């Protein structure tokens, strides 16, 4: 009896061990008989296509216009074939090794990393002049025959729209003329000097001292009287008229050295003063906030027709002040204008001279408000020093 019990216990233990082994082999989960247990391989990465390149010559440092390319200024770089310029417009690596690039002169600025193009270099400095200035290049946008001419500017800013005119604007030129009467023969200002001629008892002619004025008959003297001016000189008569119209502003201020000004920052026309000492400079920095250098251009370059260029030269040589009127952007229309004089102002705006009264203001009004350059800068709180 005892022997049968031992055998039964052994069978139960054997079944338990078999169950544990089966459970471990199946991962602890029952696998359905109809479930697909096929093992799928992980996705393979798509191979990156190879980019075809070519070894070409590039700048390894900034090469300014006119420089002779040094050996350390250029190098070889891999460049995508689909991004290369047209065949024959660049240099291959073997051309650099053969000495065909070093020693050439740059016709234009070449930034670091850019390919050296054939059209960007010349073998001789004389060929660089063929590129010309930026001013001449951008004038191709104007009608054929257009020329450039520089004109002086009113340093106060009044004649140049308070420094508001910029490169690329269009302006009209306004001139003011002062007219005086002159003797057509002498071409001198009127009135002429008059000398009375008398015959002495001896029969000789006597010429009196010259006096300005004109002779007129008068009851005061049977020989008449000499009427002279109350002022030393004749009062000029002012007339203002628009002359050159729709002139294109090439550049405001001086051109930089080399003539390359497109994209450049204008510089002040005011020369910097002598630098203060170290201690004085520190005090100034503590006392005054940092301000931008004032830009006060005194010259401007306009694109005009050859005839208009002569008009401007005549005005400059005649010392006639030039006033510029800024035109609306994109407006090429030309409106006919009428010269403005004192007579025009009186008749157009109904400004008759006032009657002479028996009383007046005190102190007397001898002039209207008017600014010269010094007074204008004082009025604005600025200094010319």
C-alpha cells in the first residue's frame, strides 16, 4: 500500500515539472493554433543617392575688386555638378594647379566660398577700367544719352528737402533769379553816373564831378536838376521758376573710393575733430549718450539730359542757389509752371500794397523773418562748430 502511494506522488510531481517547462517555452501565453507566427524582418533604410560633384576653384578669402589673386586666396572645393555655372565660365582644379588662376586680377568683389568665374577676373589691370563705376552702370536704366552731373547742396537742408532726398529719388530743380537794369553799352548797373558839362568864360569846357542819377527839367533851376537814387545800388527783382524736371538722383553725397556705392552707407560730410585724451574721453562718454554721426551732404549727383546738364552748369557758374523739389514716387507727369515774381504774387493772391497811414508800429518793421545758415542752426539748437 505504501508503495502505491509513493508511485502516485511521483507521477504528480512529474506532471508538474512538465507543465512548468511547457509554460516557460510558450512565453506564458497560449498561442492560438490559427495565428500566423511568421517572423518579419525589420525595414531596411533606403540608400541615399550619391551627389555627383566636380572639383573647381573657389575663393578661400574675400577678394576685393582690383586685387591680384594670391596663392592663399583661392583653393579647390567639391561643387555639385547640377549647381555649376555654364561650361567654360569657371575654373577646374587642374587649371589652378597649372597656374592659370593665381596672379589674375579681380574685376569685381568675390566673397569667400564663391566660385571663381571667368568673367570675374582679368589678366591685366587695364581691363578693370572697362567695368567702370556703379554710377555709369546703373544709368543704363535711363534713356539713351543721359549724363550725370554733380550739383552743390544747401548745407542748411532747406534746398534739399531737409536731407530727405535719397538715392533713386526723382527731383525737380527750382532756380531763383535776381534781375537788375544795366546800361546796354557799359553792361553796368543803372543808374549811370552823370557829369554836367559847362563852358567857361574862356571858352573851355568844364566837366563836373560825376553823380548818379538822371537830369530832369525843373522850375527850381533853368538848367534842370539831377535826380539821384536814395540807395547806393538798385534793388534786384526776384523771379523763381522750375527748370529741370524729373531728374533721377544717382547718389547723395560723395562717392566712395573706387566708385562702388550701391548698398554702401553714406558718410558724414563733417570731418571728425581731434580725438580727446583718455581721461577726457572717459568723462565725455559718461556725460553724453552715444549718438549717430550726422549726415550732412553738400553735393548730389543727378542723371539728366545733355541740355539739362548745361542748364545746371550755367546755374552753378552764375552762383544761383539751387532748390530741389522731391517728386512723388512713380509719377513721371510734368505740370507746366508759371514764373513767380512780385507781380505774380500780387495779382494771383490778391496782395495789393497797403495804404500809407498816419500812424505806424514801433519798433519799425524793416524785414520779414529770414534765416541764414548760422541763424537757422541756432534756431534748431544745433551748432556749426
